[in-house]
C-alpha cells in the first residue's frame, strides 16, 4: 500500500472512531503498527489532522443547550473577500462552526447558547453590528437525527395496524 493510500485509509478509520488504537488500524490495513503511528504523527504535524472530539448525543444530557443555524449575508472586502469577516466571526465563543456557502447567504454558522435569549442577544449585539454583515437569518435547531455521519437514534419499531373486514 502506497503512502497516499495509507493516509486516506487511516483518515477514513479515524473518522469512524477517533479512539481506534494504532494496533487495530495496522491490523485492518495489514501494515506494521509503527507505519500507522508515523503516518498519524505526520498528518498531525502537517495539519491534515487538526484535532479529535467526542460526538455527544445532547438529548441524553440533563441540561440542554440551545443551538441555532445562522445564515449571514456579508459584504466581501476588496482585498480579502469573505475571509476577514469569517475569521472575526469564528473567534466568538458562541460560534461552533463557520462555513462559506453558496446561495443567498454567504456564511453558515452554528451557534450555541444556554437560552433562546442568549442566542438572540449574540446575534443582535455581537454579530449583526459587525462591519460587513448585511443581514442574518436565525434557525433554531429543534432535534438532531444525524451528525458527523452518525445516526443519533435507533429506528422506532413500526408495525402497521392490521385491517380487518
């Protein structure tokens, strides 16, 4: 297996389970464990792998945060385009994710707060007043079914009612 192929396979396995031991990855790919350790270390050093995180089903927690998707229309800057405003927005602690997207709006944010009021206050007092922000639309998340490729709930069993004459 050549190095680019090994990198791709290791990334695929780590995306499925970031806690998978190097020995298991090596076993699955039929390569020496040291080769896996070296590839992972190299990808961490070159910025291909920038971190690891636990995917948490928030519905199983007692306290639940309020999450919102916020679409932001931006006036691009002459020399930097969308990057300067996206970088500024990404520094707010309430912002979990920032994407540049196509369509009516330019940025898609995922924002977390402890209440509807806190998220609304973030939009009104921090986000909307930023130079370059033309408009925003806020969508509060009601329920998640799938995240990062993982389904968060098992299928409910469904049995069709029998029709009798």
